[in-house]
């Protein structure tokens, strides 16, 4: 008998879930039938490496020779392949049958997927600092204490909380104490936790992400809208809302752009102090400013009335799922209790890696590099529109990773459809409008100029210009 795997030893392979009949009969035949069926249905994909025969025999309670003979016969039949030193694999030619599920019809001459993407919300994924991140990961893993591999502190790794506290104090003017920082899985994760410890009504900006309203509603909170104008949210209207909490994007109102006016920053803190209210500060892209001085966090005005929330989703990648809350002292225990006894969301190793990435200066270097990168993109967008569509006004461009293109009333949906025909994904401003109030533009596009990879940016701008309405 030929041993298809040579010396099995501790050779690597995939664990298999195979169910063999309990009734008497050929165990070899039953094993072969189960393997054929797993390959035929695609559960074992072509190229999958099987476990050594003696490992599978132990798992299934079979004799080693039974499994070895089954492997050998399936090799002879063409279901499997075996090479010395490479083990036994599902044959590449043993393709599973194509699904009988009918494909959705596509419109002739229209791409099934957009060729270009100017949807806001993500940074340039191709610019992720892989080399520097890998170096931090290696240092973090080497230096990690043993308790990093245990259940974890629900507040997050102390190394990351110290690094975040130092960075936020230096770069964003946040008054941060590591004991008041809770690491979370991003802004949405923070909002879910805060929704469990707050009650009543939350005031939100009339323009913003509907997803956040949905999270608050799921937590049993009622939301009311604050109008938005050129100076940000109209916080003077808070007294008429009966809200106990307000959610703001003060550094760069999302999506209309522009910082909250200094008088309104002071006014919202006074409102919170007077009535025991709470401000939730979403600092979603505070690192990226171009034509103005940095706008410090509102939290610096009163750390006991403001929850500062940030993440690396714009500065590094949303795939990391790492964010933080800087909490007032009276909320720390409640938020930690809502999170649970164990850290269930953010990987301890990624937290340690980010801590090293910040402490080593790599984060600052990356942010500075990306600030120049996105400013060039913004300038290119402005220059192309000035040449090709000078009648289109561009706003919200002093900071962030997106701009708003104002459109003639009643044209937003037709432009979004025209962009789709150009192979371009882009969103209308109406998608982010909760109430028709304030002085924001009635129709517009939210253009995420940070999203495309470098090689696709020029093509995305060309497609955008092709979708815009002509000059009146």
C-alpha cells in the first residue's frame, strides 16, 4: 500500500468535520463517500490540505490503515493529490458544481460594480502604514506581559490608555486621565455603551449619520434635531428640546463642514452645567485640517460635562476597530459595568500594537504624511472642479476627508443616478439630512476624496465631472 503522505508525523493540515454512519459496514467506503461529498459540494475547496492520516484516524476512531487506504484510493480516482513533503490536498481540478441560484440580471452597458468610489467614510486603504505597523506589532508582542493573553480589563490595556491620554492632551487639547479612558471598538461601540447608561432625550445635529440615530433609538432613547447653519449646530435651541444629552461634531460638522463657533462651544458647556446635561463630542477626523489652525476639543472646557470620543477609523483604518472614550469621573463605573467584566471587543494585541505605534512617534508621522496626502487630493478636487464645473460651489473643505458640492435645487437624485452611469459611487447630501431645517444647502453631493486609491483618483474626478449638471 502506498502512503500518500509519506511520514505523517506532525504535518499540518485542516481539521475536518466528517460524520460517518454508525451502522456496520465498510468504514473505508463510508469515509471515502463522506470526503467525496464534502469535495463535491464545495465544503472542502480545491487546494485544501487534509490532516495526516493518523490524525484523522484518531479523530474518527478508525484504524490508520483504513484512512491511508481511503486517501490512496481517492488519489487514484483524482479527488485528491499527494506529493512528498506537501501532504494530501483536494485536487485543483475537483471543482464543485456551480450554484443553480440564478444570477441577478444586470442592465446592459452598465458596470455591475462601480469602477470608482467617492463615498465618504473611509481613508485611503492603500496608504495604511504596513511596515511601521508590523514593527510595532513585533515590539508589542515581544514585550507583552503574560496578563495580555488573559481575559482582559474592560477599560482596555493600560499601555494604550496611557498612550492615548498623552496623545490627546498634546494634539487635541483633551484633559485626559488614563483612569477615565475606556477603550472601545469605535464610535458606534462607544455610542452603544453610552446608550445603556443614559436615558431620556438626545439632541442630534440635523445633518449626520442616520446609523447613530438608530443606535440611540435601539437603546430606548428619543432623538430630536438641532438645526445646523454656517456656524455649526444651533445649540441655543437646546433649551426647547428637553434633551439631557447632545451629540455634536464640533471640530468639523458632519457632513456640511466647518467648526462649531467659539460662542456656541461655550454655550453648550454652559447648558450642560446648568441642567446636569452631557455633551457627546464626536471627534471623527480632528487630525486633518488644512487651511486653519487646529480646533481643540470642547472637552477641554469641562471634562465633567463632556464625553470625548475618538477612533483610528479615519486616521489609520476602520478595520482595526479601535476607539476610546474620555469620560467624566461619574460615568466611568457605569460604562465599565455596561461593557462587562471582560474586554470582548478590541483585541489586546492590537491595543498593545497601537500603544507602541503612538508611543514610538509612528502615529504622528503617519498623520502628518496623510495630512499632506489628503490636502493634495482636496486641492486636486478643487482645481478640477474650477476648470470643469466652475458653477458648482464646494464647501466644508478646510478640514476632513470629504467636501460638499452644492447642486441646483431638485437635481441631487438625478446627479447621483448620472454618477452611477459613469461608474462612480457617490452619495447625496439628502442621505444625511434628518430634518429640513437650518441654512445648509438643499441639494448636494458628499464627496469622499480620501477613499480612492491613488491610481484611481483622477478617473474618479473625471467621472464626477461627467455627472454634474451643466452651468445654468
